[in-house]
C-alpha cells in the first residue's frame, strides 16, 4: 500500500507541470478562437487524464461494463481528437 501512495505522489508531481505547460502553450496558440473552442482546448488534457484514471479504476475494480465505461471512453476519444486538432 505504501508503494501505491508513493506512485500516486510521483504521478501528481509529474502531471502538475505538464498541465501548466500544456495550458500555457495552448492558450498562446489559440488566441483568436471563439470562447467555446478555447475552453474545450484548455480542458482536453485534464479531461483525458481524469478519464484514463477513472477507466483504469473501473478495470481494477472489475466493473468493465455499463454507462460509466462508455462515458469515460467517449471522453478519452473526444479529448484526443481535441488535442490532435489543436496541435496538428
């Protein structure tokens, strides 16, 4: 259990700078877009990370069916598409 807490702390330490840099460079790149596109591009990476963590949690708990699985999978796909369209 102690190693899991250490892994979670290490992930948080690595992801906070990633989120900050991603939001900063995305906001620089998308200055002239409408507000709804700007906000969706800003929220794509945090939503992707949260959805992946939730999907992994569902898999560990053995509940790989139902609306929660489909909702998190759709959120992952939409986030990847948004990030791809923003940076490509």
